[in-house]
């Protein structure tokens, strides 16, 4: 095997190709990246047994071949090479070494046989659809922030499914206390995904979602194939497949349906600033609780503890009677920062013990569980 490639091109391929490499896997060869060169193309792939990514690009091939080298060492060496330099790789079959030369730099990599590398099979059967990279960001950009840590729970993952009578492709993530739902127009073919409690959809792990964002956030169009066991994303230059989480995703629809008619409409930036300031005083033992209410002056946000307290008022449009309620300040800060709109509507729902967050022209819905409050600190702010 012998080939030449520009360092800048190689850096991009390696960065994508080694992104699924495990750290210190007991299976030594799993720590390696598989390199295949043939027909003017180089392919670099890594796997952690659950996920596999393969990145390709053009190179000058003098002799075809395949081998594996330590993925992290390969990335470290390539990153340190001077920009713009050409790199020549030659396989020494007698010593089982891959030699990289760039200018006066020479690096030798021990190799293991490519035939022994644990490659995953790409899923070629199942629902097939295409989606824009920007829509993947809209779906996954925030939903993976709110995932359960309960072992073996389906809520450890993001539920990607067809919703709203087939009109929308939705992604949902929840811990049971905070929930994010993002939607985009449903692409043709998504309705053929396997059914999960009657809903066409699959559950992706947080690691899978993060990998998809890392690999495809700038892609024009990404092709997707999903079946009951795995999901496969691919473009001309990057292929990624992953196992799916098993289990029935809970029915979340009651949490995101029928918002309460009462609402608090605030500037997202102003409210986020106030919450970020007061949340630092909230007690961890009390669940980072803030106390909130509507008043004639606006939206009251307060915090009280044994070490002191604080009250602030955010300018707001109050619709209806807003009784005092408690909310986790950390979750509220995360929620407000997840929207892009300048104005956010909060819908406190005391009957269902939830606060729903919505914004016009933004297909993101958030829900945070309502907390009990022990005092009337938020019901009547006094600024003296």
C-alpha cells in the first residue's frame, strides 16, 4: 500500500473518520482506525462496536491496500503536520508498519490486519428518506439535553418519529422533569420507520445524536435508512451507522398538548439574564427552585434561602391570573437558552403541574415540571 495526500485534506478525513474511536478498549484492534486506499480514494473508519463512522476523500494511489493503525495517534500526528504539505504513506509489509513522510518528518505506525478489524454492516433495508443537515440540527440540537439517566430506560435516548398525523418528523428528549420536542416537515419515506407503540419511529442514544450533529450539521442533504435494529446516515463523503435503543417510548403527548390559556410573554434575553442571576442563589437541596408569579409590574422571579434571598421583575405581558409556582432554575435557564426567538410565552398549568414554553415561528416546545412553593416570596415583590 502506498499513497499521497495533502495534509489539509487528510486532516478533514481523519477528524471525521476517527470520531467513533473508543478510548482504551480492551480489544486492542478496536482502538485502531481502518485505512483502505483504492481507485484514487482513501477511506478511514472507526467503531466502538455500537457505532461506526467511515470518512472518504481523494488521494493519489500508487498501490492499493488496507491496514489499521491507532486512531488517536494518527489524528495527533496529522494535526501536527504543517498546513498544505503533501504526506506520503508507505506500507512496510516485512515489519508490519505504516510509514508517513511529510517533508523532513517521518512517523512509523505499528499496524494490525484490516481483516481482523470489527466492521459493522450498514443497514440497507428499512425506511429510507432524505433530510437536510439544517433540519438534523433543529431536531437534535437541544433534545439530547434532557435525557434520563435511569439504566435501560428508553428515555435515555431521543425518540425520532413521525408525528402530527404524518405531517412532521419529531425528536423528543425527556428526563421526566424537563422535556424538549422539536419538529420539521416529515420527509417522504419517514412514515415507513418501524412502529414504536403504534408510532413510526426509533430511539437514538445520546452518543448517536451527538455524532450525527458533529458529522452532518453542515451537510446539504443526508440520506437515512432506519430499521428495527439500526440507523444509517450517509452522504458522498461520510457514512455513519449505529445501534438503536430498545423499548417502548412513553406517551409524552399529554405533556405538550393543550397549553393552558394563561400565559406570560417575556423577552427571552431579559428573562434568561434574570434567571441566570437568581439561579446561582438557589439551593441544590431544594432542587434549584425559583419562585415565580404574575403581577401588575410583570413576571416576578424570586429565590429565598437560609443565606438570603432576592426578587426581580421581568417586563412581561400577563394574560390571565398567574398564581405563584415553583420551577427548577437550572432547567429554566437551559430551556430559555434553547430557543432562538426574541419573545417566549410561558404557560403555567397548575392543574397538570407543568410549565410549557413556546415561541412563534419556532418548531420547538419545552415543558418543565412545576414545583411546590413554601412561601409567598414571589407573590408580592417589594423594591425599597
